[in-house]
C-alpha cells in the first residue's frame, strides 16, 4: 500500500511528540509547560479565514438594493479571523473592511453583506454587515475577498429584475440570502407597481402589450428592470406583479 504523506501540521505535531519524549526525562516541569504552549500554537494555526468564498450576489436596477453572500463549503469551524480583511469592487472602486472577527463555529455557514435598502425590505434576513449603496457594478464587475477569492462577473450576467440573483456557478435563480445565524429569506426589490407599465393601476394584458411593442428597444417607459433593453427580465417583473397595484 502507498504510505500516506504527512501534512505540515501533522509533521509539526510529530516533531513536538518526539521532542516531548526526549526532553521530559531531563526537566519534566519546564518541558510540560513549554510544550503545552507549543501545542496550543500548533492547534491555533488551523484557524483562519481563507475558506470563505463568494456564493451569491443580487442587485436591483439602480444598485440601491444589493447583497453579497459568502459561504464556507466545508466543516471548517475556525474561519473566524475576518477583522481587517476587505471585499473590493473593481467596477465602482468601493471596498468594505470587516470591522470584527466572527464568533462561533463557521463550518458550512453563510455570511450576508447588504445595503441599508436591502435590510429594510420585507423578507430580508438581517445582514451580518452593511455595505454602502451601489457597492458593486450591475453591468459587470470583479469582486475580490482579501487574497483568497476573486469572482469575475461578466457583462449582463447579473440579473436586475428585482427578484433573481446570480449564483457562483453562474445559474440565475430567485434570490435566497442567508445570514450567519442561518436565517434565509427572499426579497422583491422593485416598487409594488414597477410592473404597471401603462400606469393604469393594474398589471394586466395591456402592460404586456406595451412591453411587446417595445421589445428589443431601449424604451425607458417599458424598460422596467432598467438594464437598457426591453427583454425577458422586464417580462418577468410584469408577470411577477400581476394584478391590482397595492
């Protein structure tokens, strides 16, 4: 059988064990305290913050409602040392610095950073940290977390239909923000009657007709999502707002 290769951490522990056996016979009390401290430092070396990675991003058309979700995809429970590390947006030049370390176990956890307007929406989990409005670009961006993770979001990859988010695997789904305590929610980030294209007070077939009449253009009156083109994202908002405006 092929022997298992020792990791740097296991080699350190092996060396400490050998040192323990050699020196305990010479000065047991001093050796005990010194090696106990060394073992504590060796154990602490397994803690960090490098396993957090971008998982999901969301924005409304004007960038006032945004969130970034990070995730630890393993059972690593010591990914707590975030203080001083930054998340940066290449498109806007904005950056966020984590003000504190985390508390508790981090295995399989999520971390939610969001704008104040997101936090005020019904159905929004309480963000773990607050981002400034328009933190990242809606027409493509490169997000970085310290030196540990980079996410290049291509032009038009990020949906801005007020209900869909972009996942790290580039799938587009209904937003599912989740915070560090594990609370998950979902938001609708457009005004209740943004889908009322014709201004009648009801979202109905007449709004669909207006939308289809402007399909493929940059007509502001029908570009509900604000992405510069009347297309399927606008249709999704209209269908999602079907019925009388509240």
